[in-house]
């Protein structure tokens, strides 16, 4: 158990420092670490934890403590939470101080403009990882595509789309 907790601490500390542009940007690497490298869970289990975390109120990175809990119970939940949220919070506080100091600098606007496509690409990669793990057949892939289009082209609340997907899942559409 101690080795697992140490591995969780190392993985989530690294992810904390890589979470540039928001927590969802690290989902592909988080999934790779816990599913492919350590095999602590399946891709479907990871996607289910992610969906549960997104449906819950609160921060969008509630998947972190859920992964920790799944892997190592309450100690895992505590370790992953501290490792993920501690380092990035400290770095954010330090960078925010410097960032505000150079509020009017032209370099700041250039950096911000350059980071937008990087962040968008990281979020798109996260979405692709989740869809790949859950769209196990053509029907489920079609539902995922439809929800993505609706999310981008309408003002429907994402939780409404999630609920609709859950209802479709309960009806058995796309199974087998």
C-alpha cells in the first residue's frame, strides 16, 4: 500500500504542475498513468469516474480524489488530493503575483494569445480520450457526436445533455 500511495503522490504532483490551462488538460496523461501504465482500473472505469465527477457539484477535477479512492481507499483520496491541488495552487499564487505586476506589458497579451490554442488542443485531447473509452460501437459514437454538436451549437446546459445520455444508457441503446 505504501508503494501505491507513493506512486499516486508522484503521479499527481507531476500532473499538478502540468495542468496548464485547466485541470481537464491533464486527463489524457492521468488516464494513461492509471489505466495503461499502472493498470489500476480499466478505461471504462476511468470514464465512469470522470462522468461522476462532472455530474457532481464543485470543481471540475473531482475525478482526482475519486481515482485516489478507487486505487487506495481513503488514504489514496487524501494523497491524490494534496498532490494534485497543493503544488499547482502554490505555483499559481506565485505566478499571479508576477502576472499582475506586468499587467500592461505587450508581452503578456502575446503570451495569452499563444496559450489559447495550446489549451484548446489539450482540452480536445481530453475529450478524445473519454470518447474513445466510452464509444464502444457505432451507436455510442453517434450519440457522443450528437451531444458534442448540441453542446457546441446550442445553449443547452451540459448537465441536461449528460442526463439525456444517462437516460439513453438506461434504455439499453447501443448495448451489444
